[in-house]
């Protein structure tokens, strides 16, 4: 029986409504040693983060459960699984991003893996956060796009991302996650984040290629509620202090005015979010 944990979804929603931005550190079990993780946990006590995401597109080792146990022994920060497969569900995490890869058309990652995992998830006691996961072209093929066998959203097509997120919200997904993928050359554009922000009411998570404070600030200003940093902290643990400062200094978004909407996005967001149109064009 897992200890009672406050609702992670309620916490994310409250932060969004209050304009409080959040930082998640993505930990890949294949890339961390025990000593490296302990160093990062000590740094996170000096520079507090909001969430740890644990997982990756291709988890080859069997140390994920031990890694999560170590985090829970040394930190009160909530731990959420970030799985790419139904096999990656072990460990005493607090919750899981239940990812549906809505940017692609591979049924295995839209619903197939979920069917396989459903009985285990029900018995696990994990808090499940249904998440619309959208891979975005970052300038090169990433492990996530290769393993999932899907084509990422075009980097310069914010209206496609907005419509995809809108569909995910209408299907009942509670979070939207825009991801350039691990080691992305380019982060998700401010224009795309802003378009999605205007299209949906859910909290928005953005990751991939956020390897400078300026890029983190740009994503937050465009409408991200949670920014995710992984590779940069693995390569340079000291970047955690910069990342935390960038998030803490972010100001609440004012009418999502950081980026002007494209005409296509503007037409979409002008439509009422409930009810059907009077005419089908």
C-alpha cells in the first residue's frame, strides 16, 4: 500500500491557475550512477525543483526501481514515471504520466501499450495523469521518434500542434506535453507553445533542447507551465542552479502575448470550446 500523496494533478492545476511555473528534472536510469544521483539530490536541496520525471525512450538497464527508491529516501520531491513501454512501470514512484502519443499514428503508443499495462496500473496505486504527448521536430531524429516509429509534428506548424492538443483535451487528456526529444538540437518554438496555450486549458509541459536559461525563460513566457531539463543537467549538474533561477524568476503570463498567433490558430481559438457549430463548412 502506497502512502497517501496529495493529488499531483490538483497541484499542477493550482500552480497553473496561480501563475506559478514549475521545473521538472528528467532522470534517465541508463545514464545515472548512484554517486551521480546523490550529487544531483544534494544540489536539489540547495536549488529546489518541483518534480522528478524518471524514464526514457529506451530504458535498457534494470536499475529504475533502485533509482526511484534512492530518490524517495533522500528527497520529498514528487517522482513521476515517464514511461515509453508497459515494461517500465516498476519502482515506488508517486505517479505516472500516462502518455498517449497523439502526434503520431502508431496505435501501439496511442492505446496498445495502455491496454497491456492497465491491470498492473490499477493494482499499482500510482496516481495516473493522462497526458497528450506530442513529439516535435527538433532538427534531427531522436530516440523517441525512432522507437515510436512516428513522424514528429513539423517545427514550423503551430496550428497543427494546436489542433492536436485541442483534440487531446476533447478526448479527456488532462495534461499536454510538447517534447523535442532527448538531446534535441532545437527546442519547441515559442510560437508553437503559445498556439497550444491558446487552444487548451490544460497545464502544458515542455521539454527537449532547453539547455540555457534563456530558452527556459522563452518557453515559460510563451505559455509553458512546466519545463523539463534532462541531458543538460546530466552533462553539467551545475546547470540546475541556473534552471531553478530561470523558473523562479518567471513572471505569470499576461494574455499569452509573447507571440502573435497565426491566422489559423486565431480562427480556432475564437470558436467556443463547448457545443457544436451551427453549420459544418
